[in-house]
């Protein structure tokens, strides 16, 4: 989890300059937002920032001010390089004390009643949530101490929704595959510590959901959108596709498709915005050229006699619309026995 420049740590400034008078003047004038005692961000920066950036600042402020802080849950996932479906609603810290667990209200504060101050108060802030986690062995990821990636993933699989859990689990599978610890065709239950962690959970419904997620998890799912799609297919009753299947025709290699349903001869692509607008994803091609290349690739695949379907993030947010798209392409749900 990258922390953008802009977080003002008053203790560090006090050590460097010997005074924090300028910070307090700026705060009283409404030009600084106080995230937590001793930690500030320019009001304009806070308003311009994405939720993920405000969350990163909040996480840094909490971990630097809470002695022995150990991140857990989806907060630990982000800090350790695992993806999450969305920005978490709370900054989660592990505690071994039962009486300490629960949510603490966010102390976010801005002075004034002007429009900027009102906008700050209208945006989501991120409270601190203590989660009971006995026997935590923290692992360092940059400046953060977190539950290990495997422990974090198991915790998310048994507590989060099916979709949220699969996003994190696919991310772990990708990392383990790169490290040579997980074959590309194996699910996470192949990792003994994951299987044991799920089996140890006291609630049967959570164990069943986590086991399903662990079976589905794959290093071949390359993005949050693809993981979200796979969860949607399962919840809508469709078979899981083959991932990253390569297609060829008489002219040679066409490309790899996100999804391939061989029995129903349908190819599927998740159309994330990054594919067309982010230079790091599309390479040297312009956005227009990327769209054109995708169209040519789709046409070549269709000429092989296969159905083809595309869907976007908006379709995933509307399961009924996604189902109609899949049905129109020729896919049919599993027949329930």
C-alpha cells in the first residue's frame, strides 16, 4: 500500500525544527485536516484524493501512533501487497485482548464552516477497528507490521463476502505461484497452512464458503475485475471458465482470452478501463489504437466459430444485466441436480 506524499507527522517535524507552531496555525485556519492527533494532510489534498489514498494516510497515521500496531484483515492485505475488491471501511488492527475488540470512532477533524470544511466532513473517514486475533506472529511489509499473507487471506476468506474473499485469494495465489509454491492448476487448499486455518474456524458456514473460495482461487486471474467476474459466475450459477486460454488461427497467434468456456464454445473478456486508458497497461499504443486492436482480435476469434461476450465493472455491479449478457452470448447456467 503506497502512502502518497503529503502526510504531515508533527512529531517528526518537532524533532527536525523544534516547533510545530506553523502546523497549528494552518489547522486553526482550516487549511489542514487532522486525521489523528499529531497527523495532518492539507485540506485541498484530502479533498482531491481518492478513497484509497485517504485510507493509506489514515492507516499510516494509526500505525505510527499506536504502539505495537499489527494490521490484519483487508488492511493487512493492502499493506502486504494483496488486492482487495474495494477500499476497506475501517483500519483493522489485531489485538489479543477480548475487551479491546470493536470499532473506535474516527477522530478526523477540520476547523471551519466553509464549503471545503463541509466537504471534508461529508467524505468517508476511516475509523480504527480492533479485531481479536490470538497468537499473532507479525510480519514486516515496508513500514507496516501485519499478519502474514497466508493468515490474512484465511481471515478474509472466513469473514468477508464470497466476492471479497476471492479477490484476496486470487491475489495470494498469484504471489505463491511466482514464488514457486503453488502450481498454476492448484487451488489454495493445496497449501497445508491454509487448509488447516480454514478447518480450525468454529462456524461451519464460514468454513464452507472459505473452502469454496480456496478451491476456486487461481494464479491465472490477472486482475481484481477478473476475480470479481469469477465470483459473479459462481453466484449466478455458471461454470467456471478456463483462464488465459491462447487462441490461434491460420494467420498465427491471436491472443489470450480472460475466459473460455470450451463446452459451450464461448469466449469472454472483462473490459476494465485500464486496458484502454492507462499507459502502463496498453503499452505504447494510444487509447484509440487499443480499442481498434481489441476489435480486430475479437473479429478473428469470432471467425473461428465461437461466441464472444464482453462485460464491464458496471455489469458486475448489476448481476441481472451480466446474466443477460452471458445468456445472449450462448452460455447456459449449470443444471442443478
